[in-house]
C-alpha cells in the first residue's frame, strides 16, 4: 500500500539504510520534516533529518532517476515508511521480524488494552 505523508507526520521505517545524511533503522519512528513530489513521476520524497547539506545539490528521484530539482536537504522515498498510526498488528509483525522482542511486547500490550 502506498502512503502519502505531510510535514509533522510520525512514520516508521520499514527497512534500514546506512547513509551519511538520512540513515534509517527499520522499526524506528521518525518525523517528516519536509515533503516534495517528483515533477516527473510524482513519487513522494520525504526528509526525516533536520540536517541541511552544505550547498544545494541536484536531486535525483529514487523512482524515475531524473534530476529535476535542487535542494539543500537530502530526500528518501516515502515508500520506505508506514504511518506510525497504522495498524498495530503490522508494527508487531515488524518488531518480531527484527527480533526486537521488548518492542513487540509493548505493542502486544497496546493491542490487548484496546480489546
């Protein structure tokens, strides 16, 4: 399912990536600081880091790989995230998959409290 986000949304990474400006860890919650859509393919790109780049760079869309705009922020595809308000069962499944059993237990308790 494809999600769209807006500035200030709380989101959860569904995969991990080591990189200099926007690293992410699967299962961790982040805040969307800014949003842009690719002018060519309309892919939503989000910024989860307050860190500004030293100068504006030409940005390539992660979907169509077309350099269409300049920015002093680094961007990542919104498809790498889910809303943090999304179904708790998905969060539980992800926590178990990542073998984060402490987090899985917290989520399980939240699910049980809603029954």
